């Protein structure tokens, strides 16, 4: 930056002028990374995971019970890293029994699972989309198998901060 002082008689005086300018440079993040889905841990209250990647969900779960949390991350920053979770609507039977919370990735029972047969497996595809423009997404399919005796059913409905559990 150059500062000059011009006198009224048209003469330029390059004298002793100085200035201090604070400049803030904001670097915007390019949305160049897709979300990464982290496989849910096997210590979730309503699930257990077999070695083949299937997740057992409690057959005693009630409508609104949280079953499995899908966790994702994004290497971008700011709005580009904000994540939104949805269930791929594939007109399958899975979407009548399970839904996905948009803000936190919890797979939730839409109905009481007690009326389902033990051992039935449902594919639930979760799509994670970031907040970038254009948005980037990734998805994963989780195989949820209805478990029988000895499972743990959540007493707290989705969105409830309580962690109470009931052994059935």
C-alpha cells in the first residue's frame, strides 16, 4: 500500500505519511471431500454386530426406540462439513419399520418390532449428504436382523436424552 499526500498547490509530498491497515483474509473451503461413514460400534445398546457385518436389533424395540447410530465425518470445514442423514427410499419393506433421524443419524424403529419374526433381516440404506454446494454424499447399507431373547430394549424414545434401558 502506498500513501501520498497532495498539497493544495498540486505538489506531491512523499513525506512522512504512514498507515496501518488490518486485513482479514478469509479462505473459503472448497467442498472437495465426501462424507465418510464410520461403521457403528458394536457396543450400542440395542444392537450387536456379527462378524459378517449384520447388526442385530432388539425384537422388543418399540416405535420411536433408537436402534443404531450411523456416524459420519467430513474432512471439509464450516458449512461444507455439516451432515444430513436420510434413508434411501427404495419402496422396500424396511422403510415401513425403520427411519433415520436427519440430524444425528440414529436408525429408529417406526413400529413395534415385536410383531416381526426373529431372524428377519432388513436392509437399511443410509445416505449422508454434506452442506456444500454442490452437495456431496455417500451411502451405506446396514443389514438389521431382528433378535430374540436376551436383547436390550431402549426405554427412551428417539431424541430423548435418557439412557434408561430395560433387559427383556
